[in-house]
């Protein structure tokens, strides 16, 4: 692995910065401290800094010696509402908030790349560094776009990178097409008629009706032929009743639908609606059905993906650049890819052996309270960003 020498020299300072961010996690649209840190460093290194997009977003613009193409590089900054199990010195100092997905590492890898590119501006073109808030379910990418990100800072392509536990350090994975799923949450309220539990024939019990709906939805995805790739319907909550001797009036069901192709969600929601309303009607009840469309699928541009694969192959060798098995986890980088060609790929975070003895006993998995970003990735990830930007801009108009 040919890590850029100056980036390697910066690594101790960047590791310290990453751990400082980890100790002070901030939730969606509340990344004020992180935003201040990012903006201050970019300004110190001579970048043009813009703030206020999506409330706490930061955009750094670095112009080369000559006009040319423009490339966008994105990192997310927000943490999760999780109480950290780790007890090492840089563990979260804020109960109920934790960098359990590595956004602290993503931010620092992109900062390290910005510092390196600012040292030598002999390239032609412009690099736009996008430090985005609120990736974890709040749609920070969508808000950045609504606030005029691509109108103010138009780019020819946009790229994003996420750490991936289980993939070895020094390895990468990517694929063209849909790589992360879309998500749609659902809520259903079955309305029956309350009665004494000893006399159910005098009422309409919504709980067994809700159970039949839940069981029916488990097979909905399997029985609905997808356009391409898998889909899943997961019921994650069911609430009903207040007393053991009383039949309730209502029962609420909730959950999520995940899918890889936009066509699939239309079919799935139609079938779920029909199942819920018809099952309820058959027993004399009614059912209100609500769907909340969330992130769309993350769909990589084929040419941009081939470009990234070539950059990674030259850096670490073809044997360490793997195909990516699509996941039904959702990622709001999808919104950028709806408006601009680009690629979202992953960098190996290892198996968790990098964590000190004071780490929690849980696995080093994303969204786990014992997770920690692997600092060995910082110089490698920053080098990838520099090489990718330089090669993209060198392609010319």
C-alpha cells in the first residue's frame, strides 16, 4: 500500500483529532462542535469555507492552479443515540450519544486529504469537500441539496466512502448499481371494538387481526417477485391493550420495508395495504395504513465505479479490491447519486482487534455500543481521497 508520505507523517495528529471527535459525539443537525472544528481546520489550510447548508453542514472548496473539472468528496459527521460500552480514554463523554458508525473517522480521513491537497495545488480543476450532518435517518444529504449544494457548488461527479467491519484493513469493496437499500417505514392501526375479555363475541378483537396481518406481511416480500435484488418487510413493533380482562379497541403495528429497486417498493406497499385492509374487513374491523418513504436505494454509476476500482487497484492491488454484496441497510448518499454520477464504496475496518482492552465486550459492528473506528484507516483512506481526486481532475474536460 503506497500511502502518501506526508499523510503518514500527519497520522498521529489526525488520530488524536479522530479520538477527540469520538469523545464528543453530536446527533443529527446538532453537530456544532464538530462543524466548528472542521471549518476552522479547512480555513487554516487555506480552503474557501462555506457554512450553513443543512444547518451544520460545511463545504470546503479547493481550486487548483488552472480551470478544469470539479469533483465532490463527502464525509458524514453525526453520531447515534447509543450509550457507549467502551471505557477507553476517548470513549464518549456524553451518555446516550456515540460515534457507533465511524463518522468521526470518515470526517478525519477527508480532512487529512484536504490538508494534503492544499499543500500542492498544481492540479487543474476544483475539489469540493462536503462535510454533511444528519446521515443517520434524518436525511442530511437531502437537506444539503434542498439548500442548494449542487447549484452553488456544481460537480462533475461525487464520491463517498464508509468503513466496513469484517473487511480487512487494506481491503476495499464496491459494485455498480444498487449497493444500499431504500427504506420505507409503515404504521398500521387496526380498529375493532372493545369488550369484556370473557365475552369476545360482543366485540371485535384487534389483536388477533393484527397478528394475522403481521404473519401475512412476513411472506409478502418473498411472494412478490422483485425487479432485481432482495427486499424485506420487518415488523418491529406491535402495541395494543391495557388490561388482561379487557379487549382493546385498537392495536398498532409498525415496522420497515427495505428494497434495492424503486419499482419493488410500489408493489410491496400496494400488497401490504391490501393485506391489512382486507384481513381487517374479514373480521369486522378497519385498518388505517400509513407509509413514510425514507431514503431511496443507493445506486452507483457504472463508469464512476469502474474509475474508483482502477484507482484502488493501482493503490492496493486487484486482489484487495473486492466486489460488494448489496445490503438492505440504507444510506442517504443515495440523494447525491440521484442528481449526479458517482460511487459509494467501503474501506475495511478489520475484525475489531484494534480495540484496546478497555473496549466493550460486544462485537465491533456498526451501530453496536462496543464499536470503535480503526485509526489505521486514516492515512490509507486519506491517500485514496487524494489519488481519486487527482486522477479525476487529470482526465480533463
